[in-house]
């Protein structure tokens, strides 16, 4: 396994953790009230969700298609 693939797996795991925290935060009472009033999540929750998804996609691609040694 090359260094690129290892970094890809690490990014994949970090992305999954960020996505988990974003989903937990989206279910919090404060975020639910904000969503009910404004129709969208708070900026912090959106950054967790977007960042988590981006790292999952990027890390997955690096792990699958990274340079093989």
C-alpha cells in the first residue's frame, strides 16, 4: 500500500467522523429550532456536513486510485 493510499484512508476516516458529528449536531434542539425558523441548518452544521462529504469522496478516490507502489 502506497503513501497516497494510506493518506486516502486517513482522509476517509476523518471525513466519516466529521459527517457523524454533523449529523449529531443537526439533531440537536438548537439546530432543529434554527431549521424550523430559517428553513436551513446553522453554518457550523453545514461545514461539518460538507467537509465530511468532501473528505469521504476525496479520501475514497485517493485510496482507490492512488499511485500503487
